[in-house]
């Protein structure tokens, strides 16, 4: 084998080219294999595929009889093919007052039930304000949840005037 | 039962003279054993990605798959689609760099 390279025709150069071609072939096979995978799995957003998918999603939308605007995802079919009404209709018991509540109306109910948010229907009496001031001192006893929150609620007991008594007695006066 | 498996008889001893490994094979073995083949592959792959060669090949595959229908393509098809264009479109600088490294390896391996 010649020690120096004559050019591209020397055996050593030929050998080099062969090795290079071998490497290139492997890389070509890699690329082809990956493209094959992408094509078969539909991972590539093909133009035709996109149109097909658009058609399918339009069909899904049309299939729902009560379909409304685009932004309302609650009336559209979800990925499991289920539709949901706009307002949740399941009924459960409020953990605060114990009444059966419709789930879709739970948030407004809680507002009134726990007195947070709008202060509609809150009768501020001396009893409730004194309870608030006592509560702000960090009293650990809170047997009756409605009266131990910082905000008073609208359900003032009939014996509200007994609030001048001690806090512990006050708790016992609850109906 | 003896004839149930079609198998050529196991050569007990080297009845036939073993073929001399070709120079190409020797080089290949040396490349792999020394780890140089792996390095060269990584280098070539990196250079081809940098210069956009890989993206070109992917675009070719994509258009071919679109024409043929994406569930009808085989790996063989794609290889045959890419190989001629792929071999021709490697940038000269990349090819020169790789050839130089291969040549250096051959020199160091005293072949």
C-alpha cells in the first residue's frame, strides 16, 4: 500500500470512501426507520391527515344535538365520547349546614351558608361582633363551626342576647 | 424423526479452507474494537443534523408517504427513496472532515 495518497484513486482513499459510505448507509437507514415510524404512527401533521382530522372533529361536534358555540367545551363531546350538561346536576349534602344541594348551585349556597363573599342577609348583632372579637384572640374552642368563624352568618340563634355571657356558655346556648 | 429438521451438517473440522478476511473486514473490525467507528458515526450524525441534511431526508420521506398513503410505506421503500439523494447531498466539508479522520485512523492502525 502506498504510503502517500495519490488522490482519490489510491487504494487507501478508496478504502476511506468505503468506510465513509458504510457509515453513511447506517445513518440513512436510521433516518428512514424514524420517518417510517412517524408515518405509520401518524405523528407527522400531514396536510391530508389534518384535513381528515378536521372533518372528524367537525363530525363529533355535529353529532351532539345541543351543540352551541365553539368555546363551550361543556356541550362538546370529550375524548371519551361523553357529553356533560352546562350546569352540574348531581345532588349532595352540604358539609356545613347539612342540606341537600345541587352541585351546580353549591358555590352561591356556600357564600350564604358560610357568610363569605357578599354580606347579604347578615345581621350584625352584638352577639356576633363579640364572637368575632373573641375569635380574633385565637380561642381554640370551636364546637359550633358557624359561630367560630371570623365572619358571622345570618343564622342568629333566638337566644342571641345571651352573648354577653362567657364564650363557653355561649356555645352551650346554641340550639 | 431424523429427517424432521432440515439442517446442513455441522462442519466438524475445518474441512474447507477458511477464506481470508478481506481488508475491508479487517478495517471494520479494527474500527469497532477500538471504538473509533462509534465516534465517527456520532460525528457524522451530528454534522448531518447541523447542516440540515437530516431534515431534507425527512421531508423526502414525508412527501413520499403522502403520495403513497402513510400506511402503505415500508422501511425498504424509504431507504430506496433516500439513498441516492442522500449520498449525493452530503456537503463536501462534512465528507472531507470524515475522510480525514478515517485516513488518520488507518495510518495510526498501520494498515
